[in-house]
């Protein structure tokens, strides 16, 4: 008999990509599995999930707005309506199991599942669990985590260290350096830095690169610079008239595998999904955690690598002053680069998507 699974959550690529990876793995292991996604109206998942070939229903839910308390007036009403709608979805779809990946929709759906005796699994991506997941963890059957030491947030007997599901095609970089260099119009023989601040981009990373451009050029180092959608136009405007012969400025990297393949060093934010990819590509990394996230969880994600000598970290506050200097010094230190590569490769937890999918199917029985 075909199993039916609801996957809930989203809000950012960091939640959506793992959710889709789990769905794909379920389909690979048990092709007749019926899958329904539940997301938050107006958020990224309402577009990305159908693009991946899955049906999604939206809840009218928002997160707690720290910037303006007035915006939270309707939150209790929206929460109640979302829980009632989640109950309705569960009644109609009759799932055998539910999965929560974090994000606004995860809370109401898993709460409704717990009330209706539907077993559920939580996939916690970060090294610091959010309030909703901590609260829901008590009723979960299994909690799949990506970092060690998570028993301070969840019941120890429910925790399973699986790693974060990643997009396999993104980390498939074997023997692609020359093809990548050709496509990006760069030399495969020169040292290359990849800077990525995610799809929206990072103001701090962009300002750091703008300020350090002369130093990068003087060192004869190539730069693949993904500015993000939000900053691309202003950056290209500021670069007018400058010598960009060693520099490739892009709004978005459609072939992340080629960018990783071309890079000798990666500079990145410290989202959990990105860290999982970096462990798989095994390159030296400098992490600049975003301070604009709940509970400063990116710093905690980064520290999990730093304490294992698997990455270097520059704080957001110091990045404009120090980041480019730290990067150029590291590129020149062959032994340190090799050490970081070796240590980050040890932190890879491969096949997380399939391991989690098998746990979901066990629950569904």
C-alpha cells in the first residue's frame, strides 16, 4: 500500500532545498509514495516546490516580527487559523507520517499532526535549535540533526545524527576545474576565490570585496563574485571603468558546481545548508556568519567547524577591515589550506536525504 507523507516548512532556500531533497529520496526509495507539501503563503516555497514537481498548500502564517511589535497583533489569530487549516489538510490527505524542516508553516502543521496522532519527524538543520522545533521536539518520533551536541535542545533518545540533505548536482565537482574556468572565462592555473552570500546576497561580503579589489588584483588572484539579486545593479554601477580582467561578477550562480570546482578558497555566509555543501566539496573556507538571523545561529554553525579546525571565521563586524587580507594570507599558506580541506572533509555526513527518507518510511509503517 502506497504511503502518504506531508512535508512542511520553508521560508528560505536553506529550508526548501532539504525538503525537496527528502521528497526526491522518498520517491527514489518508494516511487509510489504520495507527497504533499505545506508552506506559508507568499514565501519562496510556494514557487520553488511546484517547480520541483510537487503539490503545495499554503497556510496564512507569519513569524514573530522583532522589528515591529505592532506587526504581531494578528499573530495569535493567524496561528489559530493555520492550526485549523492544518487539521483540515491532514483530514483530507490522511498522511501516514509528517516531516517538519523548519520555517513558519512547520509549527502549525506538526502541532496539528501531534493532536491527530500522526507520527512526525523533525529535520533540524542548524547547530542551534529554534523555539518552535524545541517545543515540537517533545512529541516527535525522530529528530534528525546535522551537528553534534544537540541533546541540549532535544530528548537524547530521539536524536539521530544524519547531516543536512544537499543538492547532489551542486557538489559534483570532480574533474570540472578546466570546464569551469572556460565557462567563466578564467584561467584554471591561477588561484581563485569564490565569494557567495546566497541568492539574495550579503551587503557585508559585497562591501568587503569592493574595498579589497585592488589588493586582490595586485595579488594576481581571480575572483568569482556572486553579489546576489538585491545588490547586483549597484555593484556593477560602482565597478564601471575598473579593470575586471581577473574578476567575474554574477548576480546568481546557476551552476554552483562549476563555481565550487573553479575555487581554491570559498568565502561564504554560514547557513546550515551551505555548510553541508562546503563539507562535501572539501575546499578551504572562510565563514562570515550573518548577524541578522534568529538566535545568531550562523555564528554557532560556523563555530562547530572552527573548533574542529575545519574552517576559518571572520566576524561580520570585522569583515570590511580584515576579510580580504585573511583570504590572501590563507591562499598563500599551502599547508593551512590542505589542513582545512582535510578537516572539513571529515565533517561530511553523506546521503542524509536517503537516511532521513528511510526513517520517514519506517514511521509511516
